[in-house]
C-alpha cells in the first residue's frame, strides 16, 4: 500500500495543487500533483541541457521533480520545479532566466496558461 510523500512541504504543495485544479478547472495542476505524489525514485529529474533543447526564449517550464545542472542553457526561461541543484540555479540565472518553486508559480499564474511540463 502506497502512503505517499512524507515531506510536509510536499504534502501541502500537492494539496494546494489539487485545490487549484478543482477551483480553476485546470488539468495541468492536477497532473503535476499526481507526478509529485509518486515515490522519490519515480519523480522526474531533468538536466539543463534537455530544458535548453526543448524550449524557446521566454517560455515557462514546470519540472515536477528536480532540475539538475548538467548542460548549457543559452536563452532566458522561467523554470518552476520542486527542487533545483546549485549548478542548475546558477546556469538558469546566468542565462538571465528565473528559478521558481511550483507554489510560487501557482500563485503567479493560477490559470495555468502558456506553460508546459518537461520531464
């Protein structure tokens, strides 16, 4: 029987995402909540190189897991994730991008428009 994450911050985030999904009728938030409910080993981890290859300048990207610092990012983007490695934060900010937590993005853009999930 799966019990779900034990991290209280992650539990609160999942609850907020599910609440926002039902209030605003946006399936994106429900999908992210489902991904974050998985065990740690099954959560997504994405390298900067993958984000750089699959995005254009000015995009907003959500990673329901951890962003890792391997690779090069040559354009500015907004990346929201549950966790960032120190190298990933540095590479994103060096490229004039922005690192957000998923809860910050949820508050900034509750409608869920013009975003996509990578991972």
